[in-house]
C-alpha cells in the first residue's frame, strides 16, 4: 500500500485530464455541425414527404472528404414515447439468436450474453432489408460518419456495431458514430462486450445537452426496465465517449459512473419535446473561440484542475466528492495500465528463450544426433537445461492463446503477423519436444488425440492467414491479438479520428 501511495504522490504532477481538450477538438473539427446538418436535412425531407410508413428513415450524404449516413425515427421520438409501458425493456442476445443474430459476434466465453433496449432493436430490425444496400454504399478509402438523433441515434449505434463486424478493418477506416440526444441502449454486459475490442469504444461519440430529456429517461427510477429482462444488472450503462453540454460549457467523459450521475442529476420532468441541436452546436463553437473564462480553476495539480474544469462545464457545480472520485479512478486506471501484461515486451523476452533452443538444436546436430532424439533420450546436461526454456515458452504461449481465444470471434480479423510468425516458430520448435516426451514416457495412444489446444489454434490461425481473401471461412477463429491484448486510450482514438475527419 505504501508503494501505491508513493506512486500516487509522484503521479500527481504528471497526470492530467484530456476531456476538455478532446471536447475542443470535437467542436473545431466540424464533425458535430456536419453530422447535425444531415440529421436536420433528413427531418426536412420527411416533412416534405410524410407518406412513408417506415418508422426509421435514413439519408446518405456523400461529400468530398467523407460520407455521412443519418438515421431518424418518424414521428420524432419524444420523452412520452420512451416513458410508455415496455419502452425501457431489455431483450437478451440469446433471445435474438433466432430473430436477429447480427450481434452474436459480440458474445465470448467470458461474456456470453448481453442485453439491448427492445425498442431500439425493433427499430433496427425494420432496416434489415436495406442493410446490404447501406453496406454497398460504404467506400473503403473514405472516412464514414454514422449519425442519428434521439431513437435514431440508437439505431445509428447498432448499425455501427454491426458494420464493425462486417468491414475489413485492415483496409477500411473505422466509422465514427455521432449521436445527438439518444437514450442509452444496453446494459453493463453490452458495454463489456464492446470493450473486448480495444478500439471500438472510441468509435462512439454521444452528444448530450443538459436540457435534453431523451438520454435520461432510461436512467430514471420512475422508468426502470422490466424485471423479466435477461440483463444481469437490470440497469442501462453507457459506452463510448459522451460529450456533455450545459450553459457553462462542454467536456468529454468516458467514465460510466460519472456519465450516469450527470444524466440523473440533470433529469427534469419539465423539458422540451424536441431539442434542436443546431443552436447548441453553434454555441459550442463560440465558447471555443471566446475561450470562456468562467471555468478557470486555481490549483497546482494538473489532474485536479482538469477534472474540476470538466465537472464545472457540465453544470453540476464544484462537487468535491465527485471530483475526488474521478481523480482516484484516473489514478487507479493509470496504475493498472502500468501493471498489465504487455505482449510486445514479453514477446521480446520469449525470443531470448527461443535463441537458447536454436542453439540447443544446433549443438545437437553437431553432435550427430537430432534435437528430437537428444531430448527424448536425455543423454546430456543440456537436455535438462532446455526444459526450463521450454516451460517458460509454453506458459507464455498457452496464456496468450487462451486470452485471444476468449475474445469475441470476428470473421475477417487477422492474427497480427508478428505474433503469428513468432507463434509458428514456437510451435514448430517446441511441439517436436512434446512429442518426444510423450513417447519417451511409454504412452501408446495417438499423440494427436490429446494434442495441446494452443498448438491446434496456432496452426489453425496460420492456415486461415494463408487462405486467399476471396475464399471465406465461416468457421474461422482468427483473432486480432493486438486489438485483444493491448488497451488504447479511447479518447486518444477519438481525437485521432476526429482530427482525420477535420483535415479531410
């Protein structure tokens, strides 16, 4: 505990909160104004042609620097719609397997089931027939923004999740989903399922005004989900980055506890039926230009200053308990990231052990006996020494393969070349030694019947990697090790993607 305390004190002058800077980048990038303009244009088109019977309408806006797909519901979703009986109910992913199996790819061994808002699912299901068309309109080389307002934003989020499972991320830019005033769509299990893909959480930017009732309805105790739902917590939880806006300013947060606190604390029964985000977006631009000084904070600690400014910008006042809680969470998250397993660093260590085995193989050959026979007969001291290197390598690759295998299975993901190459070298070098030990111990059964699982998966992923892209494999279990085992800052991902959109 003393060590952690010292780390905490040392980190006080080094840590800072980037939520306000991310918010400034979002506003100045034109992503918000461009996204809302397409939503607004879609509403105008519907008003001019109101005869459509489809509950969800969409619009594709092709621009020189990006494409934008917008979703809205008609008639526009109101607080009363979301407060109706059953509107807050969940539907579990297991219940969707037969009727809408499009999100089954999010299920994994560690997170086998999650729940989504039933109303959002029904709206998305109404678009199922046009999904192939929408997919065909997406160009690999062009940035894509997916946007929506209200319940249309919920549809946009589900469409983005589905699209992330469909596109080849090796040659296609990840889409950015921007929602305005949208209700929460899933439980804690859905949030955890999305977090299993380290970069996906940063694909979602949810803009919420302090005056908008829609994002808050499902957080109200007056409108809880049905107890019959399959959700583990029976509570809605946010995912992605939330841009929280008030009269005092704006900022970006990813911490679900604070986002929920903001939504609940600013809930009001007296609120507009339809909130136009155009004047809000324009006001945000003015705040960036004028550099509003009402949120200045005097403190010598950068982290406390940054978080205090963020909390004040949401309109919740200088809530000391909330500020302290966010500071503590930031510190714990930083310490955790410093302690987590680093596959790149560990892989370099494993190369040293592989070099020892390469030397063992060479000396065995120079002695006139192959390393297979030498290890099987245990004739030399080096045969005993090599067991230590073999054990270290096996533990590393068993753990690595197990971690990757637990992640959601996603067709089209590639096992990163560096790990696949190293894993193949390991398998080809070490498995013959396992076979030698197997038969040295006098076992008569077939080795392949009890072949270690991590060898089988490494070989399977290698074969998948060799398969031409034009020949699909519906049973593929290739995994993106880099995405599975390394966590990147969600706000950092969002910042880089927004900067790219801004630059065109």
